[in-house]
């Protein structure tokens, strides 16, 4: 494969991942904002951590969504969002009264989507971590 072909494929891959990041960001601004409404009060009562956890989750989802569209932190934001969705899936499986595998499917799909973005942005994540820790 020539260097130009590799470069073109890399550019196309980058554009595709940016589109996926923007779609995920829009979804999570919406989802995070919905957590500030009354629709999820009962679900978070079932979880048993209190309503402060609903507000925290909404704020974290919105912050991660914003991070997805900032080039310097998009990879780490995707990794954080994957963690939030992993927690949501486990919550649906084990803590929500009427939860179960069907209810855990959407968080699992979002987690895998975010992990795919994080994997693609792994060099950016490693660069950010090395900048923070001072190690190369």
C-alpha cells in the first residue's frame, strides 16, 4: 500500500470517527439533559443512591459529550463515557427493580460505541496521559 493511500484512508477514518463522535455527543447532551427532568426520578429511587446521583450522572454525561467535540480531550471523554455507560449497564442488570438484560442493551451499545472511539483515539489518550504524568 502506498503512503498516499494510507494517508487517504487515515483521513477518511478520521472523518468517520468525528461524525460518530458528534452523533454520540448530541445523543448524550440530550440524554444528560433528560436526567434533570422528572422522567428518571423513579428509576433513581429504585437504584437507591438518591436524586443527587441523577444530577451527577446528567452532568457527567453532558461534560463527556462536550469533551467528545474537543480535539485535545475527545479520546479521554469517550473513555469516560464508556465508563458511565458500563456503570449504567451494571445498574440496569443488578440494581433497578424491573431492570434486566433488555434494559442494559442500550447502555452496552453506547459503551461499545464510546470504546470504539477511544480505541481509535488511543494515541491522543496516551499523549494526554503522558503530558499529565510527565512521562514519555
